[in-house]
């Protein structure tokens, strides 16, 4: 029998759970409303982390199967510029999506309040938009409803990270071996931002690039390139595709910015990919942040991850799925710095560029193999966080207790091999049953066949003492 790789993926921990009200305290007043239901702010009772919970009325869902595709897409995505899904719940009336809480407002509000953005601010924001889109397209996901309302700021800081939200119209697509993207047919999107080929019912993922071109146009001048007195008129102007750069209103915008917009608002067969746009001269002029001291410290933590046991890696990965970006701001910024080509993951080549002077190629290869716990050949964001945590994060008692309670599925106060299997088996497929027993044995100090909370804590304190 072929040896089964031990695989851990973020999506394993984003699961359906029961009774959300036993886990979270909800604010009475909604922070958002829509035809789907409500969005409420909620606080995790144990960790005190704040979440946004999207409460979706089952009666408003036309196709439950399609709705669950949205959940599956959110479980797949793992990028600092894409909103996180932590878990989801269900009762007789609602589905509950527990999302990252972003209170910095929509990009739409920023544009509306400012009238238009400075070119410098627009450049900083647009780069984040394109990093999110490149990541989605790399994962064969087309969003199909990109607009300023669907980008939110993580917090109210002027340097807040921008997050892509609302994957309700998104679709996973496939590329045949020929490399030609299969054409999509469903007409989806919002009038001002929809690409003309979407209206004809024959398009591909590059429809998102057109929408991004419209967003950039609006950020720089304050109004859309294709307007009208009603939706029908707007859509007719979109089909025509004619727009201009009014000399008076665009006189202070660089020719490079206008050239990039023109590249995006064109026919799909010559429209650039997100990767090409991220290498456009207008965006390349942005200075990349440097944080060498923190980067070296984080690399030492990643080196320690080589010595983690399978169970310790599972626990750290779960913690990485639950942490907020605000709690690991330095790690997030370092991830951006190490991701040189901005594809949303760190390659071995990028690891060598960053640390080739401090570590040998063989050492870096060992670190890479250890951190890449899903064996896809790259370090994804959650893998980076799991391997980079400091003790002040993963040894916090509330974090440890929350992790323990998650693995203690039957709430007996102890974790069994069967419970571990329930958490991670979906990613492993058929594998040796003894793998779960061996993980329990490594932490089972009193040899009763299960792990209690004290043993769980000692296991993680043991990881903190491993060499860096």
C-alpha cells in the first residue's frame, strides 16, 4: 500500500457546528441588513475575539446546494486580503457564517466621503485589490461581483488592510489542458461594474479584471466610466464600452495610471491577467515594506516548527485559523514582504531569497518541507502563521482552552484518538488507524488512552521549549 502523506489543511477546521449561541454572545443591534438576513457583531465567549456573523434566512435561499458552494469557496481561500470564514452553524431558521470582523467601512464609503482618492492612496488600495484577485484566480475562483461595496477595511486606521468580501456570485472554474479557460454563461454582477462580455453570456475569469478597471477609474475621479439615468441605460453604455478621461478632471492623474485603466477596460482577448497588472509600472513604483529584524525572528520560529510533532502541528494550525490578522499584524506584514511575486503564498525560491545568507539550502529545504503541511509545494498564509507564532500567542490559556474544547468533540474533558480522527480525517482519506493512537500516546502522560487539558498544555509548553 502506498504511504499516505500526513496532510493538514486550514479547511479541515472550518466546519459546521451546532448551537452558535453557546459559543458566542451577540449584540442586539445588527451591523448590516440585506435580503438574505442580518449581520451581527458577536464575541467569542472564551477567547473574547470579535466576529461578524452573517445570519442567512433559509427561506431566502433558492438553492441550498449553490449556497454551500459559497461556503466551500470561503473554506478554500487563505489570503490576508480576503475575508476569513472561521466556522458555520445551522438551525431550523438560519445558516450562520462566522466571519472576520472588519469595522473600517467599505471602500465605497471612502470614495464617497473623499469624492476621489489621491493617486498615492488609490495605488496602495488597488495593489491590495489585485493581490486578492490574483490569489482567487490562481485558485480557479472568479468573483463576478467586484465593486467598492465588496471591499472593506480591516479597521479604521489609514493603513488598514483591505479585504474582499461577499462570494455569493462566485464560481469555481476549470482550465482544460489546452490552457483556454472554459467560458462561463450566467449573467452576474452589478450594472456599473459588469464586463460587457458577461452581458452576452460568454466570458471567463477576466471579467473580474474589467470590474477592477472600473473601480480604479472611480477611485481616481469619483464617478464611473459608464453612467446612465437607469440600469438599462448604464448597461447599454457598458456594451458600447466607450469612456474618456476628461481633461479638466484627470489633469493631475499620471499617464501611467490612465494607461493601466485602458489596458483593463478593453476586449477580453487582450485584457491582462492580475499577475501582469501587479507587474505594471504604475504599481511597481510602490516601495515594498522592510522589516528585517522581525523577519529573522519569525524565521527562527519557522525553524523550530521542524521539530514539532504531528499533534503539535495540528493544534498550531487550528490556532492559526482562529487568530485575527490584527493579533498577528507583524506576521501578516512579513508574509507580504516574503511573497515577492504577490501570488498569495511563499515559494522555496522566495524563502531562499530572503534567508539564503542565514541558512543553507538544505536547512531551508527542511524548513520548507516541514511548514508545507498540505504538501502543495508552497507555504500558504495559515501555514506561515502556524509555524511563526510566538509563545505569547499559542500559550495563552484562552487559546489553549478553545483549541482543547474544539478537539474534545464529545465534551468529556478528554481528547481521544477517535475525536482527532473526526477533525482531520477528511483531508487524509484512507490512512493507518494507528496514526491517531500514536498522536494521543505522545501527550498521554498518565497512559489512560486520552489527553486531558493538563496534558494538552504540557504538550504545547514542550513545543515552546524546542530549539530555534
